[in-house]
C-alpha cells in the first residue's frame, strides 16, 4: 500500500505541477511578481493537500506565533523535499535561497526568476557570497521573508549537523531577525527516497533570534535551537509510527 500511495502521489505531484505551470504562463509572462507568487502559493497549497490525502503525510504547525511580521530570515532544517513547497503558503511573501542551476530548468527556471527567488552559485566563493548578499538585500527591502536552508542540502534526520556560513553572512549583513524552523519531514518522506510513509509532519517555528550577535554566537544559537527541536520532533514521529 505504501508503494502504491507513493507512486500515486508522485504522479499527482508532477501532473498538477505541469498543468499549473502551463496554465499560469500568461501570468508569469505579463503579470506582476505578486501575481506570480499567488500562483506559487496556490501550487504549494495543492501539493501539501495532495501529500496529506494521497501519501498520508498530514501537516501540523507549531509556534505560529513566532512567524515574522516583516522582513526576516527563515532558517529551516532540511530533511525532505516537503519543506521546499510546504513553507511557502505559511509565510506572507516569501522568497527562497536556491541553487543557481535551477534558473536553467525549462519553464520552471524562468518562473523562479519572475517571482524573485534568490539563486546562489554553490561552487562560487567570495563573488557568489557577495551576489547572495546583494540579492537578499533587494528582497529584504521589499519586506519579504527569506527562506534559507542553512545546511544547503537535504540531510537524513540522524545526520550530524553541517551548517554553512551563508546564513551567518546574511544575518550579519541584513540586520534582520532570524526565525529558526525545526521539523521531522525526513521520517515521513526520507531524503532521496521514492517512498512516502504515513504519519504526521510537524513544522515548528521557534522564537526569533534578534540581530546583533557576532557570527559565531549566532551560528551556535541557531544550530542548537534547530537541532534540539528537530531531534525532539523526529523522536515523536518515530514513536507515533511504532504505535500505529
């Protein structure tokens, strides 16, 4: 049954994505960035709904009182593809830090440009970090929430943390609060896995870290906050699976 439901979700996900990309082409060609983000937000809502109804990955939100009211960095744990879309409708006007190569994807790539996503060259060094900082300033000036995955890529729930310096750079240069995000999506939708296991995915917004800390103190606080809460959520998810 898990295999069947996983397959059905994958089919539904790609079919819905293709239909919405093609149907919304006029909006992305002639419409505003705001209109484009409306399409992205609706797409993300549909995908989250499909995952719950077909694959059995119900979503629970915690700490919504910690959601930012204006410009902020939203620094999320990254265990699964789930959070790459599920976070979008939870925020007022988000943009996502994503790899540069996505710009070249057919149809999808230009849409990420239209909606003001922040592309970063992961292989670059000083110049890439400078470009990341400049683009983030542009979007923060619009009072957008900037979603960033501090580890840069998906990691299994039990993998040791590997936080990169990019989030510290943005914290230092943007001077805006950082909202840590813990989750347990890797229990339900494992990294690089076709299978989707039934269970509750919890996304928890943690208390914001105010600007003003030095980079080392900030990274330590961010990592401790996200990792402690994520371990707790992963343990909850695994215990619930055993009990079911």
